[in-house]
C-alpha cells in the first residue's frame, strides 16, 4: 500500500512562513504514514495576485511578482531536506536566465527527482511566465509518476502523455480560483469548483491512474482559491478530499492492484487506436 496526501493550504510571498507551514504539513503527514505529499502550485513564493482582471487596482508589496528561484538553489535543497524519506511535490517560480517558469519539483532527501514546467497558461499568466514544452514521467520511491500544473489538467493530452509514458500516479498542483464572474458565495456551489473536481475525476478515469490533486486555499489579491484537494482512484472515485476547506486529503492505495483491476476488462490505454487520432494525441 502507498499512502498519498494532497494539501489545500495558503502560500504567499514569505518564504520563511512557507517553510514553517511545509515543516508542519510534512510532520503531520509523516505521522500519518504518508509516502507522497503533494503541495500546491506556487508553494514557494506564492501565485499571481490576479489573472489579467480588474480586481487588483494597485500592486501592493505583498502582491509583487513571486521570487524567482533556481531548481538547484538553496530553497529547493531545503525542501528536500524537510522531505527526508518522503516524496514531496511543490510549485515555485523558476528562474532560467531572463525567463521565469511556473514550475513543479518532486524531491526527497536525496534531491530532485523530477521537474515540470507548466505548459498551458490561463488568461494573463503568459505575461509573467514562459511556457514549458512537454510532459514526462519519472521514477520515484513510490513508483513512476508524472506532474501537471493547474490548467494543464484541462487538456486530456497532458495526462494521457504521462500515462502512455508509464505514469501510474499523476500529481496535479494548482492555484485554482473560484469563478471571477458570477462567483457563488459558497465555493461548493461555484462553477469553477465544479470544473476543478470534474477535471480531476475525468483525468483519473480516462487514463485509469491514481490522481493526487493539491490546491491553494484562502485568498490572494483578487483570487479566492477553491481548495478541493483530493486523491482519486482509477475509476474516477474520490478516495479522500478536503472539500472547499483547507486541510489534507489522505488515502492509502495498493496502486498495482487497483490499476490492474480497473484495466482488466476495459483497458483504456491498451484499447487505444492512435493511428486514427491524428497528430494531436501521442502514439
């Protein structure tokens, strides 16, 4: 059995505060036997204050752009030390020369296991970040996994590419807000919450994989995040969720057994017909 945890928690510009929160989350997860802990998009340094809307009329100091960090730098090394024998995934603003990327890393105490740069950019995000150029699975102590960031999950090709590359588990890290227009007072009734949850379940089901989804919580600038951290099984069933509240969703899964069971009769990867799909879908 592998125990997965997905976090819904707030992370802003203050890196010391972020690391204090991470240490608490990792300690709690370790006490619960967690082997893979998914933290949100932009864990180290926070997300953007708006997505090109008029909700922020001035740039406050706390809403300035997130700090640009190096994947090989001291902050990621500190995250790895905190992780120890646990696999921890987290988002950051990555510096690469003149470019910034919205990036996710997977680490253990041994260092960086995998890196993903967000490919799909919503609304005004491209004004700040360059886009990543691919998806690839990688080996970890808990098996072969892949990573996507937030809006990436709206594109079936992203998760499918990872599943075809052998990922049995995909971690999705988000800073997914509620609707910016016609927002519901109750996040549970918000249409963007519905979309967030629907994408999580659909990507797990169509690829018959385990899906671990973390998200920011609270508010930042004009954004109000929907939480909804969860672990989803290969049948699209939600195994654990925080709902629209901060917290940690924890579920233990026999990955090999549940994938074999889900794929025994109707194997969605096995039964593909890539020759009929055109160039948009990987063979």
